[in-house]
C-alpha cells in the first residue's frame, strides 16, 4: 500500500515514485521537501513566490513551515520555527494554527504572547485562533501572567476593550501581578474607550512600580480629553524620544489646538531629534483641523527642503484636507492632479467632507463617484452626499442616493456612543431602549429639548434621511446615541462634572448644535470624541469653531 506521502507526491507532481521511495514509504517530511523543490507549493499555497529562484532562505523557510503545519508535522514545524532568523506574522499564524488545531490551547496563547512581546502586530487571521484558544481559558490548569497577558492583548487588539478591562480586574483579583506587557496592551484600550478612571489607576500602578510608559500615558490623557495633563506629563519626562513628541503633537491635533502643535514642533526643531513622517502627518493634521493653511503649506515643503523626507500619500492627504476645509477647492483639485500618487479614498473623503462644510454639491458628486468605486460598501460616503443634497434642498437627489444604497445592499452602521460612569462603560445605540434607566434618560432628553429651544436651538431635520414628517424627524433626532449618552451622564454624575462621550461615527450637525446649547443650559463641559476629532463644548461654544 502506498504511504500518505507517496499518494500526495503523485497527486501534486504527476511523478511516479521511485522503487526506493515506494519500498521505503515516502513520509510527509520527505514529501514537503520534494514539494518545495518541485515547485508544487504553487498548487498547495497560492502565496508562494512566483519565481523560485527569487526566494531567499527566509521565504523558503516560511513556505516549508506552512506545509509542515498544513500536514500536522508538529515536531518538524516547531524545530523549523524556533530556528528561523526572521519570523513574520504569517509564520506566527501558521504555528499558532497548528497548535490550536491540535487542541493545545495553552501553547497557542503562549505563542500569541511571544508574538506581541516581540513587536509583531497581529492581523485578522490571528485572532480567530487566539479566541478559540481563549474560549477554554477558564479551564486552563495554570493561568500565569503570560496567559493573562495573551488573552488581554487579544481582546484589546480586537476592539474588545471592555472585555480586556474586565479581564484585567479578574487578573488582579487572582493575585497575578500585571507587568509592562499588560500595560502596553491595556492602556491603549483605556484610551480608545476614554475610560479615564481605569486609566488613572493604571497610571498610578506605573508610578508605584517604576515602569517607563510615559508615551502611553500621554496618549491616554490626550485621548480622554485631558490634553493639559498630557502636556504636563510630557514636560516632566526625564528624556523624550521622537515618539514622545509625535504623541503630544498628535494630541494637540485631535483637539484642534493647531498653534499649540506648531509651537511644540518648533521646540522639537531645537533638539537633536529629527522629525519623521509620523511627525509631519500629526503636524499637518493639526494645521488642517485648526485652519492653519499657510503653516500647513510651510511644513509640507519643509519635509523635503530641510529634512530630505519625500512626502508620502499620508502627508499629501493632510494637505488636500487642509486646502479643502479652507474652501480652496480649485487649489486642492490642482494639487491632487500634480500628486505623484493616485488619489485614494482618504483624499476623496477629505474633498467630500469639505463639500459638506462649504455646501458644494457639484464637487461632492465628483468626489462621491470615486468613493463609490473605491469603497462601494462604505455607507458614510453615501450618507454624506445625501446630507449635502438635503442641506441645499435637492431632495430628489438625496432620495436617489438612499435608493442607491438599497440597491447595492449598503447599510449604515448604527451610531453608538460611550460614556464611563463610576468605573463602568455605558454604551448607547441610536434609538436604544435597552438601558435600565431608559425612562429617566428619555425624560431628561425631553426636558433638555424644551430648555434649549427656549434659548434658540432649532432642530436640523435635514440630517434625518428617512422620508417622514418633520415631527417624526425631530423625534428621530432625540434618539441619537450621543444625546442619550449625554442625558445619562447628566442624571448620573454630580453637578459641574465634565462629561466625556465617545462616538463611533462623525457627530451629526444636529447633535453638534444641540450639544452646544446643552453645555450652556446645564453649565457643564462636554467633551466629545468622534471618529475624526475632539469637540470641547463649554458655555454654548465648541472648540472646533463649527469647523469639522
């Protein structure tokens, strides 16, 4: 009887095995080697290099590893993996998939920990294997710091920040001491959720244990809306690297504090550190959000003239955004034509977003046509175009855009907002009625509407895309997630406490207008972070100057 290896050899090469191979029984290990040399891997693995002679030893090792893993040769796979001089995410994914498939979930988690610890960024192929391993987490006989860090990191990297924070709490309760790897995973999760209280506690842990995590802490406070505290920590740092400067400049940019970002960059120029592409991306973005057109042009040109940095498409996109936001559409379109890159979705998205600010439906149509090709399932582009049409009274065109969405099966993700109160993250979805305090929240929204209408608020019903009566449109606006989160924050926190809200989408014009009025009638500072930037609402005014 032929061995499994002999059958595979015939199947993939069409070559009859030699008498020696037939008599000895070609094993899988030998088959993998023959497959590699005969080019069979082009059949087995579509990712193999097209020309074998171009493959170096590292590439060859990766593909042999994939073959070993596919055929379950765990000893050979592990020996090769451990001896590899360079391991990329594909290598880690292959070896983790092998252990996970064989039911060794503990080793799968340990490998994930090692991967993250070595600075290899997980991709979406890694997480299914890790989550499968984590599903038996409670059954593991030993849950040491490596196991805890791995599952926390997996959750944090996969946008499950609340789960990651809950796991950290369990980790501490089980008397396992967090370490620097834990901090690197959990602080960004706190920053994304604006979980300020939990972030502060982790900051205190860092101080008590003498850990060096200044850059992460600066990012935490910046993303939680406390940019002044972030700057204070930055100024107290005993030594700053370029990441420190980039993080602080980006923090100012997110909040629309363009001149603060510019002044900090000027200080950076006085040091021995050299700005990099990330520095200029953050700086140009800050200029864009603050409308600093002249400064933006200056620093874009400075990249090449003073630092010998060729601007990448990210910096070109920032400058397009800067010009378009300022209403300089002719200049921005000319700039796009002269770019050494094909404009991508980010660039056309900047044009479309600026058309919303300046109500330019003609150019919006042009930008949207490219976006519909580049991102056919991105609902935000359709909605933005429909809103622009509605804002200029072109209702039929707005309706056609909605029909186009239906024809293409494009659905808008529900608006979702978060607020942290008493160490808990409370989330609200548009029209949400599931919160245990929904009756009190609804009453608060109604009372707020009455109060702000008395001082001049007028609902902007053009942001409701449904073809319904104005009363229904106004009721729909009342159920927007950020309004529910604000109302909950007002009834759940002491008077005068700032409210920190996160929104998964761009804040709509009506919610932006209403929040300005709410900050005035309640005498509260409301800090809102949407998917583009921060908005600080104080006494009826927003820090963005209605320029977002």
